[in-house]
C-alpha cells in the first residue's frame, strides 16, 4: 500500500447504488447499495438475444415559475415553494376496476392498513383499481424476492433491484420486455412516461430488452451530515479537513460523551455509510478504472486498500457502533439512531435531509443548523473526495411476463404507471405527495401545504408512494440542496463500464457479494489481518473477477 495514506497522524487527537458498481463493490446486499443507486445497461451487452430498438422518445417535463434549474447535469430541478396552480395530466382513471398487486420496496415502517388509510383509499379511487401491496424492507429484499419467485405467482408489478437474483429472473423470462411497446414515439401514448430521460431507460435495458419503468433518483444520490454542535463541543471548530481528522472526530463523538449520559457513536453501519465515506475520501474508483486500454477493478487499487486500512483503525479505536456489521442491513434501526440523537455522522438520500416532513428533515429542523451538511474531505487534505455517479436509476418497476400476455392488461398497467409519473406541478403528483386537500394538508394563502393537526401522511403512505413518482425537490431551502448536490456531482465520476453487461457478474454476483463479507467485513472488525486483502483479491479473480474483466474488455474494444 502507498505510504502516503497514514492513520493516525503523529500527535493525533482522541485515541470513525450503477447497478454493476453496487454489485462490483460488494454493496449488493447492504444499505449502502440502496443509497448509491445503480448503473445502466443496453450498450452491446454480452449475451444479447436481439437487436436493440430505439429508446423511448424523451420529452422534457414542464418547468414552473420559481424553478431552480441547476447548471450541473443530473442534479434535479428544484423549487423553493409549491407551484401555485396544479395541472391535470390524466383525464380519467387509468384502471379497469380489478386488482393490481405490487411487490414494493420500503426503508421504513409499513403503511397503515387500507381500512384505516384515507390516502390509500383515495389512491385506489383515482387509479380505478384495488391496489394491493406487499411491502418488503430493503434488508430482507433478496430473500423475499427469491421466495416470491419460487412460488410462481408473480404480482402484476415487481420493484426490481439490480441484484444477481433479479437479473437472473429477467433472463429467465419472468418479466415483460417493453422495448417494442415503448420504443421511439410509441411512448407518447403515455406522455408522462416520455419525461423519463434516455439514460434512465438505458439503465433498465438488459440483453437488448427494456424491463420496466425506472425508479428515479439523482445521479449522485447522497448527502453527508454531521453533528456540528458535537464537533464544536469536542474541539473541532470546522468540518474535518482530511481522513485523519475525520477519524479523530468520529472517535471523539463515540468516546467524548457529547450528549452527556446518552450513548453516542460516530458511525453506526458497515458497510453502508462507513464504506461510502471511506471510498469517497480515498478516491476509490467507481467500480473499475480504465487506463491505457486496461481495466483495473477498484478492489485492486491502493486507494481501496487505504480506505479499508482507515476503517480497520477507525473500528479498533472505537469510532463505529459495535453492531455495525448487523446494522449495515438494518436500515430502520440505524436511521432510528439518527432520529434519537445518537449518531455523529450520517449519509442518506439528499432530499431526506431537506423535506420538512421527512424523518431526517424533522431532525434537521429540530437541531436548527446543528446537523450540518458537508462534503467529506480528500484523504490528505489537498485532494478532493470522489463520489460515484450513476445513471439516475435505483431499480425497475417491472411487469410480470404472464400478465403482459394480455395486451389490454399490459396497456392498463402502463396507464397506471403514466398516472403515477405525473410531473411536478400536476394534480397526480400532488396527491401522491400530500393527499387530498383537507385530509392531510390544506393549501395556505401562499399556496404552501399546511399539515392538518392529528394526521400523519408518512405513516399512511409508507412505501406505497415509493419508486413510481418522479424525483422532486420542493422545500424552502431547495437552493442549499441543489448547491450541495451540484458540488458532489462535480466531484463524482461515472463507471467506465457504464452501459455494459457481464453475464459472469450477473451469474456470480451473490457469490462475490458473500466473498466481500467473508473477507473485507472481517478485516474491518479485526477478525482477519489487513494482509488478507490480497487473499480476497485472488479469490475474487479466480471466482469470476477476471472473467468479468474480460467480458467488459471485449465490449470496451468495440466502443
């Protein structure tokens, strides 16, 4: 390992999802993958079964007065206030009155049951269907997906991640190929779906087939926050300037009792937030590095080894929660620590820190500037941190292949998607965010939603609102979010294999994820020596890594 990466420094202080990037960096089964987004597909993938058709035509969504239009591509357009007048984009209920079942991802508690849920009841009325949902927590997704698939009775709509199990199900024909149905101007039959960007459709294209509607996220999803008040109390007047100081601060947040008798920790989850932070500070490549016609995997770089070395020492010095390995997939639990004021540093979807009614937004408001946004430093204090850019897609809303054999049924489900994708400023979009006027919110004199006392829309929506609506940033401090996200996008890089596919990686993704846990997780917590990184690299190469490299190399030569 390069000697330039050192920790702790002398005289230091107190003794811290591209789909292929997520899988390739060992994040496929952890919360970090849920936050990092995914890559894209469709550019001459290996094993292509048919020629690709033109992607769906793109039509830019409307922009309303007051919009904050970023000058950095991939950062969402934002608004400091609600559009004053809403437009209706769908003339009539899209459904035919039957039942539509969804297999739905969630990172929080389940929705209030339908019988007691006015928002869900109203959604059914507007859609013209009986909308039944199986809510699946991110931590249990892979197991629940496998069970559902083995049962053979797939719901009409399934939210897919880019895990090995999902990719295998796609290749085995479990889901409908929508490439012919939505190619070119055919998508204009569903005008709100035409607002999906071309690169997002490409992210849902595998082996020449388009497998559903993208789950929309920013190209750089994350934002980092730290307890500025704790830091100042512990002697850190400014955000940490390098990796050493970051570690010192995180350890101090754990051991320095910034909340008195209440137990606190610098970081709570590994992988996930701890790995996101370390990768960024040490500039670990986004999955692969491509130089001189040669691909080098992130695992094979000195930056990766330096990041893991930093985490090993952080763990040893007490900068992480002692249950960090378990918390890596227990999203509800590690988020609860933030809400309870027991975590010094957190990373999450940027908008979650700004939306006044979100779980983290409430914490930010209550702490009144003490839970501050920051861009992590480069490891040495002079270089900049490097983040991972994606195509702006977390997953796919896929349709069962069996259901899609009925063309009328397929068209109905696409109409439902079209309604759910109502753009910012539409009646369809507003209902999904705030409900019917007077039930959960009323519109004040300035047009802003005002909560109705005694209601809790977040509890009623649960996961049911997730993954079908377009990304929207509407909150009073929207400009702060745009500025912070723009800075992170400027410091982000795309994977050089963006748009490529390796059948080997798809087939062996789960095995390689487990290999990461077997070696790297255990190295971080001291159960294996750091020198076992080389054993890990050798195992990774022999169990598919070198073949994955060859798969991508062949495609890069044809570019």
